[in-house]
C-alpha cells in the first residue's frame, strides 16, 4: 500500500492570512485559530503536515484538522457497502520435462488466501477436502482425515495462519477463524510433490536433414478440461548464441484466428518468444523455428538450444486436487441445496454476505529440456 500525505494549496489571500497567523501577539484572532489547529494536530498524531484554514475561529480550525486526519481509504458516499469475503486457492506448479517428453520432476506450492471485506467481526469456517492427507505433520500423517487410505489429495506439509483454529481439522478438515483479520492474509500454505497431470505437455523435435538449416518444432498441448481456458500463455525458446547460426525465423502451424498468436525471434537475446492470448483445454498448437547455419552441418547444435519455458495462468484449475467444500460465516450451518438454488450467485442482500471461492493455477518453473 502507498499512503500519500495530503498537501495544502494556498491562494494569495490565504498566504497573507497565514503570515498574520504566524504572529499570534499581533493578531489575537489568528492566535485562537493557530492554537486550535495545533491542538487538533497534536491530538490526531499529525507530524509536520500542512493544514489549510479557510476561516477564522476554533470551529473552522476543528473542521480543517478533522479533514486532514480523515483516512483517504474511507468509503465515499454512494459507494457499495456490500459484505464480501474471497477464498482463493492459488497454486504454483513446478514441472521439468526430460528430453524424451516424460516428467522428470514436479511439485506444487499452494496457498489458501483470504481477502476479508466483511462488516463487523464475524467468524468463518473453511472446510477442505475430506480425503485430504498431510504427510509428515501433526494433521493426518499416515492416513488421517475422512478419506483414510482412499485419499486423493496428498500434501507433503502445510502451515496455518496464527488466527486459524485447527482443533477440528484432524477429524473434520475444517479450519475455524473466530477473529478474521481485515484485508488479505494467507490462511494456509502447503506443498505437494504427488503425481498430477501437468496443465501442458511440451514436445520438441529437431530436423537437420536440410543442409544449412536446422528446424525445431515445438508442440504444446493443453491437458485440462475443455471448459477451462488459459488466460495468456508465453513460451520462450532460446536459440544458439554461437555464430554458427546466422538467423532464425518462426512460423505458426495452426489455423488459429488472426491476432490470437504471435511469435518472433529476438536477435539481441537470441530467443524466440511465442505468445498465445487464450488456450482452451484440449487444444494443440505448433510452432516451427527455422535456424540458418553457416555450415552444412553443425555438430551438437541441439545442445545449444532450449530449454523451452512456459509462463501461464489457468483460472478455475487446481493441480493438487485440494478443494474447499464450503465456506460459512458466523458459524452458521451450510445452507441446504434448495436454499442455495433460490439465492443469487455469491450471496446478496437476502442470501447474506457475498462469498467467493476461486481456484487458479500458475506456472512457477515450467520447463522442457530439448
């Protein structure tokens, strides 16, 4: 957050008035105003700030001091006063593909992040997957939770915010927060190295059959459900920095709509940047990178290329399969299915405060060796 100190702007008449106010003995009215402003500033904790006085008298001084001390973050008239709370499950995936396309290493760094904009001081309950197992910790190590040996969500370790009450977490997988901190905080951090399906599969093939040319073909396939879409995908492919490669050109091998993809080779950094605005689940996209060489055959040129790096964000996807079963406010029971169907999405005036549970998967270190 950036807090800007208020700065006063004075007209010529006000400057004259301030000059008179600087001499309390010569101007008794100004002395009264100056004393009132000084007292108000010392009470409100202002230090070194400028206060604009628009009239004479202690009442005007009090108004000016209150205006300077008022928070700039306070809601303005006419702004929405809806109660809202967001619970975001944000996961960053680390995946390394071998040269043969198989997964060499993978893990997930996840956070359950809460953004609290509720009125008053309600308590909340966040229920996680019943089949959740946390290994090597005090919670569910060795098959705890309702899922037991049939668990489908395994976490290596986890830690919780100091406000979280984990009394019933071992048996019910429920986190209770009696005093919810204002603003944003991480309710739970976790890590998982169990097997999961990477959001994208990457394959790179090289063709050196044509003299004075090496062609690298990069194929990207989205493995998530076709109801989801990646909100921006960027692929980086470093080309050889040696002088054996004269130039490189790119060609997108797909029937994608015009303007939906862009690829170019940067001569300065010797790398290809391939950008796709949106990628739906199940789609496959291919890029050809043609590198012209000085010699008919350049040995070990393939080793000078890559690795292929991906940067992406996929909303509504969580790789670890960790789910938020329900979110309740003030300890109330979860509403029935019939009642939920009558309410508007996310809550409202009749359905109570707005509650949002969202998932997003991002790339952290997502590379494919070539």
